């Protein structure tokens, strides 16, 4: 198909459809470049012909509409693009050295369960929480939004609550089940996160979902909501529980950090940290670290002994449901979903993980009985 200004949007829709057909997660449109998609974690070309910058500009103008002036001033903008009633995309438009670029992140129509997402069953405990702070963390593309949506939907199925979400932009769309769920998008239904959060506390919520803690004012309002008895969920771009505590404290001025630390010690109910990795079928699967609140974690956070939180998670696995990353990786290998080499690649402490493998009677028995033949075969190929 010949690309021109008149059919640039048609071309875009064609490639978004291709992304869906190939079960990709992201479509990358860059000026004077071929169109690429992220499929099973890898960037793959979807086109042969390069898309000229003037046609990318046409797509940007279509997406921005009356907000084009805002984009020109800010050089970047987040929005939503609706392809059809089942397919929505989170969109980031931005300037770069060679022109304009756009990234489309596919938002699944169906909100999948913990089991379907290969998430730990211990997450079901969260639907029973009445107050406190829940943090979902990970790098970009680690599945934070998907996990958070699954948690919200679990609450929606199992308890009668009033949930308010504050997002930029709105991603997953929820239908009321047992809960009343109201979703507010920044720029559409609210000026900014901090203003919307302050307003939400006067709207009789049981649960407040804050898409991301981006600034000091939002962080302050999150803690205020938690301190007034609400259950608050939010996300951070951090790798694990220890880094999450450090990053959250660093948002605040030095003179406030002691108070914030005590607030976290008292109110932080769980930190969920994710890393996406490839399973033996080349599909993406999450490894998940869970740090649930316990007397030990409360004490360590309050006394600035964050470097001992990993030991606390190990200690709290059976009694509170916590799980370090390395344990998650070990379980994935034990289930035959990943190889040992993949586990070591993503491990927090490879030496400790190796000890888990060598001392596990269950794992050695599975190897001896041939239950992990596929895993072993792939491991041998990797070693070669």
C-alpha cells in the first residue's frame, strides 16, 4: 500500500492490527524509519518501507487534535488511542533527534486473573486489606499496570467497596461488580494527580488507585490518604523492596524523611516487584518479589535497617507469604517454566540461588525422573 498523507491513519490502524495478530505488546512509529513491534520481548520490524516524517506528523496531528499546542510546548504527551471496541492503546508521543516518534502500548481487553498471569496466589491476601499502602514496582514494561488491574478486579469480584482510580491516561476499563469503581483521567477529569487525590478523599472512597507517584505533592497526598484510614495502591519504577523504600524516602526533603519512614513502617502493607523474563516457550513471564508487612519488616524499616529486608522476606515466607526474587525464580524453574540459566541471569544473588538448586531434593528428583527433559535440553543448547 502506498503511504501518503491521506491514508496515514489507515496505515497506522493496519500495523496496530498486525501487532494484535502477532500478540505483540508495543508498536514503535519513528520518523523516517520502518515500523517496529515488540514481540515476545524483542523488537521486530513490521514494515519494509520507511515512514516519512511528514506522515508521522500527520498521525501525531490526528492523535493530538485540539491539544497539539500542548504537545508542541511539552515535547511529549500521553494519551489513549481506541482502535475498536476491544482494542485500546496507551500512547506516548515525543520529539527525538530525527523527528517525531510514537509508542503504542496494547491494553488487553480482558483483565486476566492471577493464575492466567502466572502471579503468586499469595496476592489474593490483598483483597482482604482494609487500609494501608500497596506498592507495585518494576521497570517500564514489567507488567505493573496489568498486575494492578488484576488485583483491582479480584477486589471487585470479592468485596463491596468504593474504588476511585486516578490515572494518566486511563488504561484498563472496569465494570462494576461488587464494587463501585470510578475512573478519573488526568487532563480529562482532573487537573493533576495531587489535586485529584485531595478531592478523592472527600468522595467516600474505600480504595484509591494512584497511577504513579511522580512528584513530592502526590507522594505527600498518598501518605495523607493512607494515614486517614484509606487503602491506597500506587506504582514506582524500582527493582525491589529495598530500593522502593530508598526511592520513596528520596522523594521527600531530608527534614521530612524520618517522619515518612515511620509512616511507611506503620502503613506499608505489601511491596510487589516484578521482572519480566522469557520462559522455555519464548513467552514473557513474571518473576515476582513479595514483601508483606510483618513485625520484622516494620521494625527494620522504622530503624533504617533496609539492607536486612531481604533476610526478613526469607524469614517471613511461610508465616506472612513474602517471597524474594530468587525464590520466585527457583519456583519457576521447579515448575519447568524457565531454565536454570535464565534463573541465574535474573537472580539477585546467584550464589544463593545455586545453593537452592543443589540442595533441593524435589528439583533433583524431577531431573532424575526426566520431568524436566525439555528444560535440560534447552539448558544444554544454551551451554553450547
